[in-house]
């Protein structure tokens, strides 16, 4: 969650800041309805007011975009201070499927790393379960934020808010990017020898920070070819 947390921290736009843009969008796209929202093979029929988030990366984005008050439960991996008192439902990859139905959530954001068995068990609760794939580059942030905000606020307001949020983040990354290059390596799973490689989003973040990633040529096990 380090890369998304870094990005969420430097964003600061509220939903109210895009009100005028939303009005203009409503005028030009008056045939577009807020819901339903299509997300892959799933469909969200109405604005989710009770959200269970079992993905710490998605939790970062929800908080950054102003949806904290809709989060009624989360995983133990969601260590954000805003969710400290929120009821926990197991970890990202090992959710408490036996008690999730008691959350009475409108929608559940599950980790893309969740097991197929747990995923199917959660689906049996009758709640829409969404797995949001992580992005591979800064350029994909617009899609990620737009998708999540559209789910939370509908096709019109959500799309504008998500695009606006992503632009703020990328603009600030450009503004504060460093020309002073240092060498470094971000190891996120030392026991498993995992490191940030060339095709990973975290590698882009290191570049913006002026860090030359010495592990960029490693494979997913942290071994140089």
C-alpha cells in the first residue's frame, strides 16, 4: 500500500471543488444517469452508503476522495488512522468470510489477491463484490480513480471527481519530482526476496522521487537475470 498511500497523502481536493464542473457535465450529458454503474461483469445499481473495504490500496483512495464516512468495515491491513476504530473483518488475503454477512454492506471491495474460494464465499452473501486491479503506471491513475469514484458517486459526478483527483496527484508529482538522482531499492517482502521491478507502479514513484532503482532488472522473486 506504500505507493498508493504516498499518492493519497499529497492529494487535497474535496468533492465540493468540482461542483461547477458537474453542473456543466449534467447540462451536456443530460441523458446520462448516475446509476447503474457497470464494473466489468458486475453492476452497481445505486449509490453505496455502506462500504466494506478489504483492500488497503482501495481504502487509501476512498479516504483521499472523501468517502471515509461510508466505510463501515475494513481489513486489518487497512491501517490508516481514519479507520483505526472501524470494525475489522480479517486481512486482505484472508478475510473473515464467516462474519462478513453481518456487516450488511451495500458493496465490498475485495483484494485482487483474495483466493477464489473466499471470493465465492463472499459473493454468497448477496452483496456486490468488486476486485480493483492495481495500476502499473502513473498514467493509469486516471482510470483507477475514475473507476472507484464512479462506483461511489455515479457515472457523472464520480467520473469528474476521479479524473480531477488523478490530475491533482500527477501534477504534484511532476511539481515535486527531484532532479537529484540517488540509488535505492524498495524491498517490500524481504523474506520472499520481492523488490520493485521495472514494470511496477512503485518504480514510477521512485523515479519521481529522484531515486535510481537498482533492483529494476530483478524478476518477481528479487533475482537478477
